[in-house]
C-alpha cells in the first residue's frame, strides 16, 4: 500500500520543529549569558559581542519564520514540547501518580 506524503506539510512540520528547537537553544544561551554577566565573568567587549550575536540569531529566526510562514507551526511544536515537559516534571514531582497510571 503506497504512502501519500504531503511534501508541503512535511516541510512545514520539519522546518517548524527545527526552528522551535533552535529557539529553545537560544533561550538557554540567553540564560547562560545572563548568568555570566551577573557573575562578572564577561568584559564589556564580550558582553557587546554576545548581545549582538543573540540579537542576530533572534532576527534570523524571525525572518525564517516569516519568510516560510512558520509562526503557527513553531507555536504548535513549542506548545507540544511544553506539555510533554510539564507532564515529565509532574511525574518527577509526584511519583505517586506513577502507580495510578499503572493500575489503569
């Protein structure tokens, strides 16, 4: 039985996933940069370069999303990842919920 693949939908989904993952990595990089700045581990020139690099990355991601009409695809991926992360964190915070699911 042949599988019909909608190439446009596949492209949107895959590119949306990649952009969403890069956005998440960018957020982690921003948090790490703030920790370094607050810890006094960066000089003024390093802070300037880091700030410009993060700004350029943000602009590039915005352009990719806009040029490829990916805003909704990225939002959907991020929402799905947030839901999975919430469920995993809830399991770690409430291990008694594991036994409830096993009985079902």
